[in-house]
């Protein structure tokens, strides 16, 4: 075998190798597609959930709570709110925010005119004025 013959045979070997790789990848692709078809027949997708009719009531994103009284409260950051609150006599139990949140108070006794200063369950101070 001459040096020139070696060079002419080399590209043919590469083409043959790439042909075998291509054929092998095609065979694997066919096997995987057949396997996927068999799997999908053995394991059908779960049924879709029924759509909620437009006439049915949907729960709002934020629930609006209403307390037993309305108070003007000022947080320790200086923000003032007019909020609904749950009271038991002159004891403040909870205030409700418009976004659905609340602050709880433990043993917060207010004056007869519903004024005072209390600390909520998270340690924040609040100035309270009756409305």
C-alpha cells in the first residue's frame, strides 16, 4: 500500500463510521418513539379538572373581616389606619387590615373612651383611639 493509497482510504473510513453512527442514532430514535407510544397507551394522561362556571361564586383573593367596632390606630412606624376591631368590652382582641391580615392583642385594656397604647402579639406598639 502506497502512501497515496492510505490517504484515499482514510476519508472513506470516516464516512463509513459516520454512516454507522447516523444509522445507530436513527435506530435508537425509532426505539424510543415506539417505547413512548407504548408507555402513553399504558399510562393515559389524568383527566382534566372541570372548569368553574362563570355563574358560580369564586372566593376573593383577600377576605374582608368586620369586627365589632371601628378604631383609629397608629403603628410604631407612624402610619395611621381606620380599622375594624374585635372588642370584648374595653379589651382589644384583634384589628383587621383591608388586605385580609390582622394583628392580635393579648390583654390590651383600653380606657372607657377606647383610647390607649397596646403591644400586639409580635411586639409592635400601637396607639389606639376610639372612633
